[in-house]
């Protein structure tokens, strides 16, 4: 299973860019502990050394492992501490975001995946053009994209033209998908939520990791207390 994930400072200040770089280290360390492979797809450096505005990762692992891992990370991340750039700044809570991006479908292009159909060319051009199946329609089976070529009196030449035009169409589709992903990425920059973080870190060592928002421990403690109270009353 593969997932695209972005860690972003959104429109946050330089401190948030610094937090992104530090969170990335913690994120990848935990991913390694969970045997999750990763690849850096895109990174945007911050305004100072050792800072990042955003980074996009491709994660690879078994579905149950990757799903559980991302569930504990996706959302707003808070770092509590004094600014390392503005010592007199009063703010102490800095938020960044971790988002899962819609996967970019890889478009492959192979002539083995093309269906060719021949037909008679249309329009004027002499007996050979109108009576012989020289025109070619090429269809890319995985995407359904189709092109038509009848420029030449040679079926072989029209086939070459059809393949070239089909390749151009596939590239256009690939670019549109990239543009959509980048638009999603930009939207995520605007969606970093302040408050209600899934994880909170403190200090410069970033070792205070995870805050359990399920309140499972509290519920179990209350159940145990109610059970003990019931036994005492009995």
C-alpha cells in the first residue's frame, strides 16, 4: 500500500518552518520503527537554514500498518516552546499540519496497451486514400484516450503519427493530474488548524510525542472505579 503525505507549515511564520523540520525527523524515525518505507517526492525549503515550509512523502507499507500509523499523525501538530528566532516573542504554541494527499495515479505508456483500428481515410486524396484502409485509430486501453490519424497514404506512417499523438495526450493527462495534486497541496497550506492537535511536542528534543485523543485510558479507569464502587456497595 502507498500513501502520499504532506507535512506543512501552512502560512505559519519561521518558527513553524523550524517545527516542520524537527517533526519530520520524529515522523521518519517512527515510520522506520514501524517498518514503513518512504521516499521524498517534493520539498520546499524554509526561509532559514534547517527549516522547511513543506515536504511531501510517499509512504509504503502493509495497509493495516500504514493506516494505523497515519491515524496517529494526521491533523494539526503542536509544539510548545519559546521561539528560537524571536526570544522576546510571547507566543508559545506553534502549529503545523500533516495531511494525506490524494494519490497520483502513475500513467504508463506502452504500445502493448494500445488498440489499433484501421479504416478508410475520409475526404479527397485519390483512389488509394479513399479505397484502402490507411487511416488509423489508436486507443490507450488503461485511460480510454483515443486519437485518429489519416495524414499519410501509408498505414504504417499513420500508425506512427497516431502513437505520437496518443503519447502527447497521455502526457497532457499526466500534467493535469500533477496540477491537481499541487492544487490540493496548496489548499492544505491553508488548512492548518490551530488547536485540537493530534500530537503535542515540548522542548527542543521533541521527545514528548503522542497525546491519545481517544480517552481510552480514562474510560478504562472510570470503568474500573465504577466496578470497585459497585463491589464496595455489595
